[in-house]
C-alpha cells in the first residue's frame, strides 16, 4: 500500500457531489472548521450540509475539489452520511476508521496482505473485506459488485484510471492526500476527514486532540536532554543514490522534536535528498545513530548491498534502528499502517532510542535495533 517515506526519507476528480475549482479560487465559508496542522483539506458547514475541500489530491495537482455531505436520505447533490459501505486503498486509512469504531464498513481493499491490524485482518479472513486487485490496478468489476457508498483512493501524481472508471459508474470517489502533509500532526489530523464520512466529527476531534496532547507533551520531555546526538537516515536503494529526508520534511520535524542533531537539518526541501554514497559517508561516518536505513532489515543485508556500510560508526556500535522488522501476520509493515495516526508513538520511539533515560518505562512501538 501507500509507502510512507520514513524508511527512505523516514511515500480531474468530480462527481455529482464534487465541484472542481482551481487553486486560485478562494472558497469563503464563515463556518469553516479549525484544522490546525493539515494543509491538504478543510471542513466547513452550510446549514445541514458539510463540505470537505481537498486541496492536494496528489503531487503537483493544480486543482482543488469540494465534496458535499448530508444526513438526509435521497439527496441528489450530496453524498449521504454516515457511510455504511466503504472501499479504501491505503493501509493508513484503516487505523483511523478503527478508532472511529467503523471497521465493519470496509468492504473492499487492494493487496490486503499489507493490512497489519489484527481486527481488520480477521474481517479479511472471514470474507467481509474483498480483494479488489493491486495498487494502481484495481479490479473495477469486483469493486462495482460491492456497491460501496464511497471509494477513498490515492494517487501519486495523476488521477488513477481505475478510480475514474468507478467514478463514471456513479460511485463517489475521493482522493485522500494525507501522505502529502508536511508535519506529523498534519497527517494525524486527517482523522477529521473520516469523522465527516461517518458523521462522527466530535469523536474524531476528541481522538485527534488526545494524540496532539501526547505529541506536544512528549516533545517537551525531549527538551530535558542537554545532549543532541547526531543522526542520519536512509540508504542507497537504487542507481547508487542515497535517499534521505530533506531538512523541511515531516521526518526532519520528527527528529527536531526528538531533540537530536539531524545532520541534514539545514537542507532545503520537503521531500527527500538524492546524494552520493561518498557525500553521506563523509558527513555521517561518525554519527551516533542511523535511523531507518531504507528497506534493509538486517546488517547482513546492508553488507551484501555494500560492504562500506560497515565503516559507519553507527554500524560498528550497533546503533541502527529500523521499523521494517515489525510486521503483521501477512507481512505488512506496522509502521506504514499505524504511524501516520500515531505520531506521538513515533516521537516516543525516537526519544527512547536517542535519549533512553527520558522514557525509562517506555517500550518501542515501531522501531527495533537492527541485528
């Protein structure tokens, strides 16, 4: 499913209920909700109608989309809520739906082996959640047979052709751009989007505020340390290019909030940097910690890829940590699924790794020391 880039950088919509506009269009609404961190969506009210504005459905999109929702039956211009049957296409959606206690509404998912949640895995095993193909190649016939009320999809750079077919068949499709958010709390705030779908906005807001509180309190704990260990990330995954988080990325924000010295913190960019092995080695060879070394899950794998990895101090001192070794029963990486909605736990992991004395009773949730 959606590859959130923590491991390497720490990865024309309209319907009867959707209005497409350009980004230069200003949508004014006195009843706009207070979304504090997320930049990709907004929620507003117009009487009994709720409007969700998706500002960034995929990378480099020049359009924004408005979707209208109503609790009234037989509405011609709005999607009726609460949603009772939904198809989602990213594992990151599943924990948010489960937190709202609406997992029984999920009827279809692509490449379901990526799902790690035991609760939702059981529903897959019992046949309540149907396999609808693979990411980017959805089985539109199976999906249409499910007759969902709504499909929540995502795309990297353009509208997904499979989803366009679904939309033309009369099923509402909304692209979820949570993965494009630039801050950890911005990603988590997308639970408010699902709060609209299930008519549970108060519940979604309460859940988010709890996560926000935990994150901000944890950030303050990190500041108690007077030492800032040096950290680097990523690895060479292809074509001899080392990918690691840019200084303005959400991953760099995690590391800043963990009160560590990320060696590329001053670099520009909100995505990843593409560097040579030599340049990374020169700067990071003596760094204290190596966090999230690409998709590698063992030191042996690193050495098979490039024996020079052994020359890093973090390799020699066994200070490499990865989230790739914690998986669900069918192989899905738990971090991919749960981390976006639990940035507080990601931050606690980073503090436990780099400032262990500050969280003496905490056990790592996502990361493990690479062996």
